C-alpha cells in the first residue's frame, strides 16, 4: 500500500467533499438552515461546528482513500471499485447521521432527504477522486 498516495488522495477527496457539502448546505439547504436559526431551533454555528464541517470530510476522504487502497488488489483498480468504496462510506457515514435527523424530527423532511441523496454522490465522488490519485 502506498501510504503517501493514500494521504494525498484522502486529503484531496476530503477537499472535494467539502465543496460538495458547501453547495448542499449553502446553495440547497441554506434558506432552511437560516429559517431554523431564526425560529430558535438551531444556534449560529461556532468554532466547533466549523471544525466539524472541515474535519469530518477530511476524515471521510482519508478513510475512503484507505478503503480503496485496501480493496484494490481484490476488486481491481478503476471507477467501479471506487464507486463501491464510496457506497460503503455512504452507508457508514450517512445512514446513522441522517437516520438520527429523521428520528429527531426537528429538521422536517427536506434536509435529511437532501443530505441522504447528495451524501451518496459526495462519497462516490470522493472515492473516485481518491482512486484516481492512488497508485501502487
């Protein structure tokens, strides 16, 4: 396993995933988050929220890159393997997180559904980026 390529691929994948999350949370869900803040359901994001929104995609990107490198010898290199890794990452990250959002029922239906669907795209793209960068 090429550790240097795993780290580089994971960081780049995490940065790409951050851009996707920015588009989702500001472009698609921004008005919903603003309304919920005005109604008192959410607080203005602070430093911890910022660290979470920066740190989580980087961690997920690194995990996706590692998983891709780990399964590549068995499943073969290429986009099909990367998409499978992305789907596995989506299950690990989004099913529990969005499931909690559904159970809490504070956010309404739109945010969890949007995050669930775009999360699959985000993880697949992140794994594709990591897979493209990774080489033995």
